[in-house]
């Protein structure tokens, strides 16, 4: 496990974390959660194809958590009125 896909997902994970941590506004945070969802899905793929089931399982849970973040920041009716 040290190919280009792993590097892309690693960099994407760091970028997503930075987008959320820097608190640049609701839209940037929402895009950070979207990026987290994308890289979590890629990590699941990598974990399943590399026989790294703990990695796939962990990212399955993280995908659900980050999808909840997307819902909260973009689609929840209470928060849409604030944009």
C-alpha cells in the first residue's frame, strides 16, 4: 500500500481536515465534509482491495459521520436559512 491512489487520498484527507479546522465559513466547512466523504470512499476501496479490512471498516464509519456533516451544513432546513 504505497501507490499513487494512497498518496492522493492521504493528501485529500489532510486538505479536508484543514478546510474544517481553519473555520473559513460554512461553505468551506461543507466542502471539507464533501471531500472527507470522497476520500473515505476511496479509503474503503483501498482497504478492501488491499486486504486491510480495519482500514475499510474505520472509513465506513467515518463516511457515515462525514455524510452527517454534509447534511448538517448543506441540507438541514434549520441551517439553510442562515446562508
